[in-house]
C-alpha cells in the first residue's frame, strides 16, 4: 500500500474524504510504499493535519445528498495520537489553575 492510500483510509474510518490538495498539505512521499520507517512519519503527519479539518463544515446536505463525519471520533483520535507521538494537544480543554 502506498502512503497516500494509507492516509486516505485512516480518515475514511471517520467518514472523511480527503482531496488531493489535502494529501499535498499532509505531504510526505505519497507515492512511496508504507514501511515501518515511514509509517510513524505518516501517523504524525495525520495527527498534525487534524486541527485543520475541524475548521471545515462537519456535515453537508445538498440536493438530496448528505455527508457528515464523526467529529468526536476524530477529536478522540487526535488526543490519542498526540499522547502516543509526544505532540502538543491543541484541541483538548485542559483545566487551568489560576491563583489570585
């Protein structure tokens, strides 16, 4: 399997269809075969791309066609991936302690 297909399939599990432009934004060697060496890079690139997805409409309905995706699932995936790969989680609401 090539990296581009791997990335598309990872997002399809959440109901998200990526465009070719999205894949270029993630931008790895999209035509390379997935190996143990570049799979980690692909997974980190996927996690880093997630916040930009949340800026998009989460459901679209037009002329009898409807499409939506699992927003909570993608947020949960992002949170897990940040912990797994040591990335800063920019989406979680973390409690803050303020001393007066």
